[in-house]
C-alpha cells in the first residue's frame, strides 16, 4: 500500500503513501526538509545526531530520506502524468491567466 520508511521509537510506522509521508496513517508531510534549513537545527542535531532530514516532525537519517524522497518522486511523477494531474495543471494555469487580466 505504501513505502515503509521506519518504525519510530514509540512504535509508529512512517511510510510514504501516494504523494505524502504518513505517520501511523496520519498525514505528516508532503515534502522532506533538510535539517540545516530548519530554524532550530542545532537542537534537532543535539537530540538526533544522525538526522539529516525531517518529514514533518520526524527526523530521518540519510538512508531513510533517500528511500522516502524516491517514493515521493515516483508518486509525483505518476500523478503529474495522469489525466487528473494534467487537468490540475491546466486549471492552475487558467486561474493564473484569468487573474492577470482582472
């Protein structure tokens, strides 16, 4: 159903389902954030020294981030080439063009 990333210390499953990362079935993030881009990166690295990325509130190692990002990329590529994804891009483009005219 999804791509398993890891089980957290408290026993919850982190996995990529579709175009998002889910923690125990609840949407956590739609993209990964490098630790160094977080405003509180020093505290995060003190708490989890081997973390390189965040998926919402969940720290990820380099290997976990690679697996998660690959699954997110694959899901996004599939969506963007689907009829629904193409229609969504067209809808957004039309909205941009019509808002410029007003």
